[in-house]
C-alpha cells in the first residue's frame, strides 16, 4: 500500500500523506462505478499507478507556479499524484472521455486538492493556453504526443535556478521504444524507471523527456 511510496519518498508532510492515503479507498470506490483501472491493477494502485506517476517527481523538480497539462489523464494519472507532491504547481488534467474526469473531480474534491483543474476536451482543441510541460502516461505514440504537445508549450523556461529543464513533453512508456522514437523524429532524454525504483514492475519502463 502506501508503504511503497514511503520507501522511495521520505519528505511528504502530514497533509500530503493523508491525501495519498485517501487515494486507495477513493479509487476503489469509484472504479466499481466507472471502470478506469483494470480490476487486477486496483489492488496494486500504489505501485502501478501512484508510484509510477511519481517517477516524474523523482526526475524533475518543478518550481512553484509551473503550469503543467496532463494529456489524456484518464482517472488522473500522472496528474493527481504529482499535484499532491507539488502543491504549488498548477496542473490542468485533460481527457476526451467525460466519465473519467468525473472520477478525477471527485478525487480532487475529496482530497481537498486546490492546484488541479480539469477539461473535457481533445488536447488539439485547447487554444490560447500555454504550459511549461506536458505530461502523459502511455496514451499514444511518441510522434503523436509530440505533435499535440508542441503548440501548447511555452518557448522559454520559467526563470528559476531550481530547474535546468526547458519546456517540453514528459511521458511514461514501456517496452521496446526504438522504432517509436525513430518514427517520432525526436531525440528524447530517456531514463530507466528501474534505476529509480527497484521493483520488478518497473523493469522495461521508461521516462522520456523531449524539450521544446
């Protein structure tokens, strides 16, 4: 359960720990009404969804007031765990399926998260808004993710000494990605998640970062 999160992250305050603990029962309850997490995965929520989402927090330090859009958030991953980890960062969670966002809105309300907004939309339909980063979790091929992300990204990084990263796409993927990366025309910085979390589940899982 939550112990697997605490195994790798030790700096949560009491409020953040409470919010993380609330996620298990909330997702279990809502998943019975609207199936967004496979039945076999719901019992591994903390490892396969929450810790997986937090791999982004292990690799990136987002300054306060960073604005991040979660493309195809589904039931709120990686956006919800990241919003708990970074309470002063603004997250905009987008999905084209309204019932999935119903779960996100319920979780946000129950946990008292104030740094999440949601939008029922295809990502291509978002106009006149710019973000510092796009995050995504195995939603589409890298080529598509990058094409959708580029129009949404700011051209300059926030002026802050904490981050070395330019605006870009951060996505979580698994398996052999060689051909997918080749066809995307991008040169992502790639990190093996097993280097971060020594759990079998994270073998052959990767974090990719494509800068603007």
